[in-house]
């Protein structure tokens, strides 16, 4: 007899720690990679399917969430974004601002029905 397929809870960690800013120089975020490693291990131990990305450009960040919106999901989704940033936005690896509302919209019930009614937990670590 086959068991009913149980979808795994998924997590995405995006850490920008080295920046190639065209305008203002953004300092490298020492220790951010090590923290990301710890978060990856902790979520993996909790049986999350974790994807970890470093130094992403805005279009890549959007593509990551676009991909997530098409995946099978378990009971909840966890996302950790760690970068330099401002109120309501983070910097991509090129020093371009990515609005958090844009990311949230990609996982809205309209765009991501598979996560409708399920908790979507975002942790934002942004350094000014």
C-alpha cells in the first residue's frame, strides 16, 4: 500500500555578504556566511527542505521566490533574508534595493495558491 504523499516544509535563506555597489560602497558583512550555515543546519534538523543562496542580484532573488511559488509545500514556509538594507527593502549584491513587499506579493494567495492559508514566516536581517 502506498502512503499518502506528505509535502515537506520548505525554507529559503538568501544571504548577501559581499557587494559590488556601483554608487555607494557597501561593506562586506563578515560572519554572515557562518550565520547562514548555522541557520541552514538548524532548519534542516527540523526537517525543512532548505535552499541557501549567497550574493544574489535582484532578478535572481525574484526568480528564487517565483520558483518557490510553484513548488509543493508542507504546512508552512520560512524565508530568511540577510543583507544591508533600508526600511522595507534589502540591497541585492549590486547595491540595488529590492522592496520586501514585492517578495511578499509573489507568495500571495493569488500568485501562490499552494501556500494560501499557510503561514509564511519571514526573518529579515538588514544592516543599515
